């Protein structure tokens, strides 16, 4: 398997070989001819040879014009993200996740002091600053349920699942290392929350520790496909009925690259990956941007019914990033027409994370999760479908306020991916797509993967989830609420200018129950 990297190690690989050869030769010569000139050549010789190499190579113009010195550009280019993160960015302006947010994840994962001194570092008069209401009569947090849960499963489901408020979002084995998958599932087992497999199938590393699984089925149908890549009812039924699998999720689109398929190069399709995904080892596997099992809204709702029957009545949902609003309206109408309802819908946002995506898709395709979630909730209320369907949302969930805010927009519970990676030890090195992750989280390199010790990191994942849920309970108490079901859009405010602010209710609007069923104009 070949990986392209601009790291100093890869940039200097040829030079190191030259240096090693010349050094060895010079050392041997010194044995015969002891001379200060030859001794100094031990240091300067490789540099001179490297200079000659640069002068005659044709791929790097800067190195060709400025031998040896020009190579500093490539080294500093590779080091730039690290230098920026550690020496230049402030605590609040780093991206995708700033240092304040990263720190709270690390502290809670390690059960360290997570309070902050001297007040907030945020400018509370900046546009888009957000906050929640508190009550003049707060509750005693110790009197509230310390582990709020949500029952997922409507009247068409015979095996409903009691889910935690905060769960692990979809990340496949292959994208993450075997040790990372093990630690995530071990943390889910310790903490009693769910672990989404991602579309890469159920691996032995998902099963080793026995944590609850949400099995995600993508367009490649990995783990439940025949030799031609079509959905296999027999293989699906076999895995869906595993005790560890609690829910099934059909992936329609991913926030980081909605409407984009994927290609798994043959070099990456190892024997192990081939067994897990039910593909041919060494052969390139294409995941189309669309499902081949259904072509329209009617096909999707009947596919939901089919999976529910094959799984023995387990909760079935689907995940998408909102794109065309009209299509979502049509989907809601199809549910009513055919009287088939998913047990949940997972809303991803255009700002979602991924191991790798084209920049056009990552930056410019898909509705951000707040807008998408608010729209989806309004639709479900307008068509009187919310009573059948729970909403799960994901979008940079790093703190209890993020969970509170997401629930206020209409979610019943949350997914988190990147924060769970941070709990594993991720340092946001931004090398997920290079197989060079220095912490062993997003790599298949055994020498890097071994640095992630499962026994330690699984406890950190459990700690982060537990501490965040505990903080959410404290926020509920501060707001004078007793359960997450009482959170609504009246509880969160956003600053729209230095002198003005609005409630979420005013920003995202409200829809009356069943409003879209009575000939009212559909709202966008």
C-alpha cells in the first residue's frame, strides 16, 4: 500500500540513504587514511552529494534552483500545522475543534480538573455567541436522573432500544485502527452507551468487548452483500440478529461528503478487510453515491420494513445530511402514504468530519447540522410523524452545552465522533488521510497503532461520555428542568449583533402539530 506524505521522514528518505552510504564509505576510508580533511568530509560530504542530486533532479523546482536550502520549504510546510497549533493559534480560534474544546475532552477523559479560572475567554458580544437560559429556581441536580435515556422504537418495532443521550458516531474499521475500534467499544460497554459501526461492517474489534452496536448499512452493503455487490438478505439477517446489534442504520449520505461515493483501493483490501466487508481481497471496491436496492421514496420506506422484518423487529433508522428540502417533504409524505415509519432519523451536518473527502464536498455541500436538524424536526411535527420517530443529531458535540443546544433544536439524543477520537488520544494532527496518525487512532500502520493501549483508552472514552452526561444533568438543573424532554427552542439564545439577540424559537420558527396535513402551504 502506497501513501503520499510530505512529512520530514518521507521527504528526506532518499537523502538519508545517500547519507548512510557515503558515511559508511568515509568511515572505512578513515581506517586507512587518518586525515582531518577526510574526517570533515564525513559531515560535509553527504550535504555536497545531496546538493548535486538536487541540481540534476527534475521534480522540485525550488530544490533544483536552491540545492539543499530549498528543501527547507518542504520540511516547514509539513511542520506548519503543528507549529500553528502549538505556538500561534489562540485557545478559541483553532479549527476544526479549538483548544478550549479539545482541553475539556482531554480533562474529562482523564478525570482531571475541568473547571476554568477567571471567566470565559469567549467574546460574549460577538455575533453568533450562544447561551442558554437558567432559572431563578434551579433544581437540585442530585434529585435528577443521572443517566437520562431515550427509548427508540415505535409501534412497528418489537425490540425497542433504551439509548443513552450521548453515543459514539459512525467510524468504520479501516478508517480507524483496530485498537481504536476496540477502545471505543470497550468504553461503550463500560458506560452503557451505543457504538455506531460505520459503513465498513462489523469487525471482530467491534465485538470483542461486547458494547452495544448500531450497525450502519451504506451503499456498498459491506458485510451484507453478494459477490456482485448487491444487498444480501441472508447475510444481513445473520448479523442483524446478533445480540450485540441493537439498531440498524441505513446511511443515505454523510455530512462531510453528501452525495459522494467512495473507492477502496485494491491495495487496502487486505484479507481481513475482505472477510469483514464480504469483498474480494486485493480488488478495488467501489461504493456508489446511491443505493442500488431502492430508487425512490417508496423503495426506501419498504426497505425499512424489510430490514425490520429480517432483524426480528429491531429499530431501523436512516442517516442523512439534509440537501433538497422538497425531497425530505416527499419522504415524509411517503411514510404516511405507505404507513411505514423509521424508528429514528440521524441528521448529519455539512460540517461533519471524515478521514478523507474532496474539499469541494467537505466545504461546500450539504446543510449545516443546526439548520438541517431544525428543518427535519419542523417537518416531522408538521406531518405529525414525530410521535413515531426519534431524532439523533451529530455536529461537533464536545460539551454538555452542545448536547443541550442540539436537543433544543429538536434532537432526542446525540452522536459524537471527533470528541470520542480526542478521548482516545487524538491530537488533531490532521493526518487521518495519510495513514501517519501519530497517536494510532486513524491508521493501519502497526508500529503507530501499538501506541494506543486499549485498556487505558477504553476507560477514557467511558469517562468522557459519563462526565459530559453528568454536566448535562447539571445544566438541566440550572435551567429548572427535570428531563431532556423539557428542553425546547425557548431555552437557547444566539447573538445576532452586538446589541441584539434572538431565541432559537424565533430563528428557526415553530410549526403546529399536523400543520402540513391540512392543506397549509409547506414551509421551506
